[in-house]
């Protein structure tokens, strides 16, 4: 999937259908002068429904679909015939989609399961026909209920990626390079900050045909939780990852400081993110000689409050051990 085709935020105006009018028809036949009321009920207006689809990874198919309108219910007719229901409008969305009220920004629903359906705009109820109002004192009611109007809503759809591992790091830390090496994903890679402007997903093929999903989130910078830079737009994508992989380059001035800044950004955005398992990968470690790596190991053992591993995406060093460690972290509950 190309970067331009990844859409994780759309606004849509949805309108459900109006309910059909009930009929006020009076039964008439050749030899029946006063047959009484036989007006049927109006049909229900069509719903606007969101349905989870596990085969979708983006909201791109809704990028240019700003208005969604369901069909109106048909009116009731004679012989107590109920009008047809209006046609429902079904919008398929990827798993991990959050539905918000555009005006209040309140979360209305979340879709996390394949086939899960949520009615975001309920069709109007059809009106009752006049035969419902017949009584001993009113044998021939000449009135029926009108249909109830449908609903109109402005909703915002946000996608929170459902991946197993979320890659977290500063711009140009090597996240896209790592993803391109351990998965079949082909993210844009270049030697400047903010190369990744959209999240990239990749499937890691592990031993015995087992797999897990890694999401490369655009690099965050200090202050992202307050809206600085572009990273705050993508912090929501790591809310559903079960494991966070922090990527810090070996040539960073202070590895511990960079790690603490990243952790602090996550804490300020959502403290619950700190409950997730964490692993620090020291990237670009092929530039370290044995002596320097031993010195860094001693320092990290003393200062870094998290497990870490040395890797090099370019030199293909430590990647098998990285996959082993991530798989172990993702499946630790099963092995207990």
C-alpha cells in the first residue's frame, strides 16, 4: 500500500431514511359499501450501518465519499399492505475504527471485530395505518400516522491500527528501514526527518509459518503530546499495540535521554500506554566495534530501565534475536 493511499481520518455526513406514511384507505368492493379501514403501515426508513471488515486496512475508500444517505420507507397501502422498508446503507470499515461525533468529539462506538455492525443513523419508524385506530366508537377512522423522519449526523471516523508491535522512535531513527528488512512492506526510506508521513504495516514471518504484525508509526518529537510536529496525529495508532518497540540509533548523543523523552511523550498522551511491554532496539549498531559495544552495554545495564538489544537493519545483525524476543513477549501469557 502506497503512503498516499493510507487514510486514517475522514468526516462523513450520514442521513437515514424517513419512515413511510401509514395509509388511511377505506375498504371498498362492489357489494361492500362500508368495508371499514384497511390502510397498511408505512415501511421503516433505511439505516446507515458501519460494518467491520478484516480485509480493509485503511479508510481510503471513504476519502471522497462525504455524504451517505439511506433509502426512505415506502408508504402503506390498501388491504393492510405494509410499505417496503428503505434500503440500508452499509459502510465497511477496517477493524480498529473509532466513530466520533464531529461536533462534540465524543466517542460513539468502536469497531474491533470482523462483521460487527453499528447503526450510526437509525431509519425513521413507519407510520401506522388507519386500521390500528378502529374502535367501537370510531368505526371508520380517516386518519393515519405520518412516518418518523430519519436522522442526520456528522461523524468522524478515526483508524487505530490493530498491530501486535508498534515501532516508536524519533524521526530518522531507522524504523522504516527495519520494517522493510523484517517484513515485505516497502515504506519510503530516505536520509531526512519525517520520511514516513503515514503509518506503515508489515507482517513478520516467524518460525513454523507463524506471523505477527508490526506498525511503523511516524517519528514523534519532544512535545508531540501537546501537538508539536506531526507525531501527535499518530500516537493513537499505538494505543492498541500489545508491545512497544523503541528504536534508538547507536550514534544518539544520549540513548537513555532519548528513551525517557519518548516514554514521557507516551505518558502525557495516554498513561495507559506505559502498561504495555517495552523493548529497546539500539539500531545502526554495525558502526560499533566490540570495545565500544561492551562499554555501552555496561552503561545501559546500569542506566536503562528496560530490556534492550543491539541490531543493524543494513548489516542484518541481531534481527533473528529481535524476532525471537518480540515473539516471546507477544506470547508470554500462552507459555505461562
